[in-house]
């Protein structure tokens, strides 16, 4: 049985270097449901999601147009993640990677004390 998943970019309102909207996050749909949401590393995140569901072997990643983009070995890719380096992205084993800083969509505990490097943002009621 051939496993296939479809990759959908999440377009931002901001403009990239070329003056056009860009996407740095992706949703992945497998068997009609989104199993990876807002991922910066969709291939390895898909592999981990499929391995957790008991799938092994390979999966073919299709782009938004339906053309083949990547063929992923689930067992191998589940142990990896993409790391940005000075020249280009590289694959690294998960256990050797430092934890990423929280992304923008990560909720922040509002009850924590403010630190010197925290930004103050006005609320809609005009209080600070």
C-alpha cells in the first residue's frame, strides 16, 4: 500500500524579500485530516505522526498542486529534524538538537513575573 500525504503552505500577510507573500509554516493532510499543523519542518513531523499511528515504510509527500515533492522513509525521518545552518538547512538527529525557542503561536503564561527583556504591550482597555 502506498501512503501519500498532501502539503499545504500557510501564507502570511507580510511580504518576503521579493515583495510577495511567503510561507514558513505548513499543514499536512493524510487520509482527509490534518495530522501536522503549522509546522516549519513538515517532512520529519509527518514521519513522527505516522510512526505514532503505527505506519512504517515510505510516504510520498505531494505539493499543493498534487505533484510529488518528497518520498520519506518514515522510520529514518522520525529520528531527524531540519536545522538551519549558516549556509543551508541540514538534517540532524533529534537528540543532538538544542530545543527551539517558543514560536509565536506558543501561549505565554500571563501570571509569570516580567523580566527586563520582556516587551510591554498595551491592552485594548488602555491599561498597561
